[in-house]
């Protein structure tokens, strides 16, 4: 009888530990707070790199040169492809949106849509040609053409040994004059993370 009680107590204790170890706790945190759990690219990296690189590109001489040649008008910029060439799955669209948001906040350039969103806008205009009233229909051929395109890549290098690794990220961006194909600005931002398990 004593043996059955000990066995039952052991089973209950083990199952209590198992259930307790499987519980999950979720706490809401500020999106501005830096929390780096895995050592991989995260929202903080995306936001900080986008803000710093946008500051870099906007401090370049290309804006003043353009405004001098164009009666002070703001340059129109389109953010093109930012390719993920890193070892991780990184959703480059999040980074692109952070860059676009920084451009808009600066109020130093005008931003136009590119890629699939531009195609969706054009499809909507096409639909309006037959389904909207003449007074509200948006016409083709009146888009703002971009003066410059920003393109780039996210790259990484991993150096690891046993339970330690250093992950090195480099984001490269370049701004090109669409009319002349002249590269008017090149910048990069580097991040290194030491991860120890």
C-alpha cells in the first residue's frame, strides 16, 4: 500500500512539473522596446536601419543639386526592390515600409507607389473608365513620374563555433537618377550581433 502511494505521488509530481513547464506567458511590450531573443534580424533592426539610412540619403548633396536644377521642387522618389540576400528569411517589405515612412516624415521628398501597389492603382483607374461617373473618374497619364529610385539588398555573414556565433548584417542602398541612370548616392549600415547559447 505504501508503495502505491509513493508511486501515485511521484506520478502527480511529475505531471505537475510537466504541466507547469508547458505553460506560456505572454506580455505586451512597446514596439519601440528592443527585445532580441534569437539574435536574428528583427523589428528593431528594420526600424533603426531604415531611419539611419534615410537620414544618410536625405543628407546627400543630390537633393540640393536636383532642386537647384529644377526651380526648388522636391524630388520624386520611388522605393524599388530591396533584395534579401541574407542567410535568414527576412521580409524585406517591412524594411521598405520603414524607409518609405521615414521619407514621408522628412517632407524633403515626394514618394510614389511602385511595384504591385502601382499596378493595383492602375487597375483601379482602368475600372473607373467604365464604372465611375465622368466627373469622378481618374484619368490615365497623370501620375507623378519618379525622378529617383532607391534599391538595395540585405546581406549577412555568420561566424559560429560550438554555442557561440556572431551574425553580421549589412544593408546596402543606392539611389539612381532614373533619367540618366547616374548613381547619386550609395550608403550602407552594418549591425553585428554576438549570440551565446
